[in-house]
């Protein structure tokens, strides 16, 4: 069972930046599509970004396009979410999730929570002045 560990959350002022990390220890994330999700109090979990195993297969929630960037580090076996120009509405618990994808697929990666089988414990991001 793939185990994911997120880190990097915290309290930041509007306009600030954070970088979230998602690491795995026993399995190579190169064979997994990765998604970043967030959940604010009283709201449903929503997909923020995804990265498929096919190079260039990335996607973003419209409201974070141009501000967030997802990336992979194959050496450290980690996936990152760089978040810039943060806004109060970005506040929530952020989760990384993975689904096994042993071969690159042509379709763009997806951000439907039920498509993902392994989840981290979440890291809190609070954007407030």
C-alpha cells in the first residue's frame, strides 16, 4: 500500500507563497498519477492540480492557474505544489493522492477524488492577514 506524507503547510499572509511536498518511501511515484486536493470547512474536497505519468500531463483548477505549479522530483521521489500569490480562499487542508498508472496515458490527468486510491494525511494551509 502506497503511503504518502505531505508537508509544507502553514500560515501565510495574502500574496505570500508556500511549497507543499508529497513524499513516498516504498514505491516510485514515477508509476503513479498524482493529485493535489483541498478541503475547506463546510465544503467538498476539490481537485487543485494533477500530474500524470506522461510528461506534460498536468492540469489545474481554474482559480489557481498561473499561481500554482505542480512538479516532480524523481530523485527524491516527491511531488511538489508551489503556491504563489496566495489568497484567503486558498485556505484549507491540502491532500496529495495517488493512483497507479504503470504506463503513460494519452488522456490529460484528472482531478476526481474517487479516482485516487492512496491519500496522505493532509497539511493545513491558512491564508490570512
